[in-house]
């Protein structure tokens, strides 16, 4: 496995590569959710490229960016075990040679609701960096998690809108037994906060009908969990909460 921090070096390597290339973009602090994406890519492609890059333009909250957990050494050890060929870890100077003056913007219905409403600029930053990665890696397949539902819907739309010759592979959300989706941000929770996060997940996945919503909101409040939204859209029920300063999202199929 080669860890590459220079994009000019990567561009030289990419010129020599042929065959199916699988690509998994990540922000690092890898867990079993990322692992499932990487394993799928390694199984399905001649070469797998993983990026570890905390993209500043998709963070609407500067504190969240500063406190985003970093475990680069452990991440690279895991990726090597999984059979990854290339890990790309560029600087922001190289990723944004024109600063953020040339950026993608989505007016898509999935960009302007839920996360789009509560995290202004998040999807523009995400699409901008994904487009950079698609140009740099030119993968046959890009693998993403269903955990970030709006993200993969928007990436699929961007691929379609720009006629990009890359397929999107979406994998199911990997969860703890409690139902809590694995997330790098869980690393920032204390034991007590993690217990609250699990409580939230169990209650969220126990919801049966709209009649349960009032009770759900009430128990969260009693536990000191701050509900940002609980909304039905696209045959799914979406939720975002704050456990102290850590923001967690989830969604599930919801038939009404
Ligand atoms: P991140 O490092 O959080 O930017 O995530 C990188 C990729 O991993 C994205 O496509 C996420 O949707 C995916 N991912 C993150 N958490 C999970 C999870 N619990 N299950 C499946 N995929 C995930």
C-alpha cells in the first residue's frame, strides 16, 4: 500500500493505472462503516484508492472542523490489512489550488431540506470535494454509505448531471447493536454521552407511527438530548440530534 500526500505524485501514478478502480472517500477515523465500503471495493476492483481528507468547505461549524477526530496511523494500518492499494492524504493547499473560488452549488430538492437547511453550505462543500476526487482518481466505482442519505442522492445526481463515467455503489448503514449508526464523531462522546446516544437510537428505531412522535420528543428532552429535526421525506424518517456538542444523524425507511 502506498500513502501519498502529494497530488502531483498521485497524478503521475494514476497515468500508469489501468483496469477497474474502486474509490472510497473518507474523512478518516475509520470504523466498521468505512471498512465495509473498502472491503467491497477491494473485492470488486483491480485497485482500491481511499482518501483520508477532512474537507474544510463542508463544515458549517468551525468548532466541529477543529475537533474532528484524527487517527491517521491506525487508519493506514487498517487500510493496509484490508488490501488497499493507495491512500491519498493531500493538504488543503493542494486540494484547493484556487482556494474555494470555483465551487459546486446544488439547488436540487435534496440539497435544500433536512441537512441542507440545518448545515448551510455543507452540500456545496461536499459536492465540490467529491468532484475534485472524481477528477483526480477517475474511478470506475465510488463507494458511499447510506448513512449519509442526502449525500449519496446528490452525488448520484451530480454524476448524472455531468455525465461522469463513474458508477456509485451505496452500502447499508453499519450500526451498533443498539441501532446507533457507527460514526467517527462517536469518538468525541464520553461514556455517559454514548449511553445517551444509544438511548436515542433505540427510541428512534422503536417508533411505529406518527402518534409516537410526541412521546419520543419528550423522552429526548428529559434525557437532555437536543432534537434538531424529525422529518419524513422520500419514504424515510430523518432525524438529527445534538448530544452536547456532538451532532448525530440517522434515518430509516418510513411507510405512511
Ligand atoms: P466520512 O468519513 O464520515 O466522511 O464517511 C465516509 C464514507 O463512509 C461516506 O460515504 C459515509 O456515508 C460512509 N459511512 C460513514 N459511516 C457509515 C456507517 N455507519 N455505515 C456505512 N457507511 C458509513
